[in-house]
C-alpha cells in the first residue's frame, strides 16, 4: 500500500491477474518477458527493470494484457493520485483451425502445381495449338546485299579552313530565359517524432512498430551497417542477436542486457 492509502501499481496488477486466473508464468509468456521481470512489476521494484523508459513500457503492456487503463497506472508511477483501475474481462482467444495453417495451404498449392502443370502441358502439345511435325516450314527470304561501290578519297584543298567546333546549345525555358542550375546540397526536412539509431556489429533481424502499430522496420540487417528509425513513441522493438547491436534513443544510449532472452531483446520505448 502507498502512503496515501491507495493500492500501488504492483498490487493493482497482481490483483487483476489473480482475478482473471492468470499465472505468473502465463503472463510472462504472453508479454514475452522473463518471470523475474513480471514479478518485479508486481513488487513495485521498477528499478530492477532498467531505465524508467523500459519500466513504463512494461507496465503499459501488462496493463493492456489485463484489460486495465495504462494511463492511470503510469500516472501513479510518477506519484500522481489515480482512481483504482477497473478490471475488464479478457475474451478467450479463438481456437486456430488446422485448415488455416500456412504450411497446409503451401502444400496444397505445390501439389496443385505438380499435378496440373504437366497435364496442361501434355494437352497443349497434343492439341492443334502445338506445332505439327509434318507442317512445312515457311522459307525465310533474306535480302540480297547491295553491291559495294568503290569510292576514291577526295583531297581537301590546301587553303581549306577547318570548321569551328559547334558550341553546345543550352535549351531555354518557356519564357526564353536559360534554366537555372540545380542547387546542390538541398536541406532535407527534419523527421518528426523520436529517433532510434541502431549499429549492427553482426547480422540482426529487427522489427520496430510505432504508437499506431505501423511497422517501421522489419528486415535482416547485415554486419557493419546502421539505421535510423523515425516515428511517434511508444515503440515496440524486437532485436535478434541483440548482444551485437548498439541502440541510442534520441541520443541516449540504451542498455539491452536486461531485456535479452537467449539472443533476442524485446522491449517497449516510451517518450
């Protein structure tokens, strides 16, 4: 309990989880976090989660998972009073049918190609559309080359003057004035929102989404490259081979070690 008598952020999260019958391990799997990180949020031990921007991102995702309003919990982390968040029951996930499996669809398409293509090719070769072996080949008429005409070189007079080289013609604009040279080094417009800068010491698969859920980056980055990602926070970030990647957020270095599970780092960056 906090000094004002209201439940703490961790207590609200724990009570909401227990009310929905969700275990700590299940919550950690659904949040793609480690067990100790979820337990630290429920103990209000946000310092062990790393920088404040990561702690706020974890609490936001946990609140959304439990159907809570994340804004009131984030305000309470800053010390502002807030009303207890209402618990909304989460809808059970719909069972995934085996008929919608992408592997099954790809297998059926491959089988269709293997069976249909040879049959169609055989039918076409045996139809009138195919070339008949007994049909005469039309003769191709080759043009007869024109006879070569021998020409004698003509000597130029001694007093002949060589023509002056032609000056390059510069096209004029519609009003008769010559076009202006393109200005070099045009200033680029500054990107809006926050900036994530990534340096890849080795190959790394990276996915970054902005506040609207739009995918800003989803690609395999070669070793020795770097990238700048602009957008509106919070950012949902997944970085593979994270030990070989350095990240700065608005010029501030980000330590990825607390968020690496095996080789992949998953976290949310707030403002």
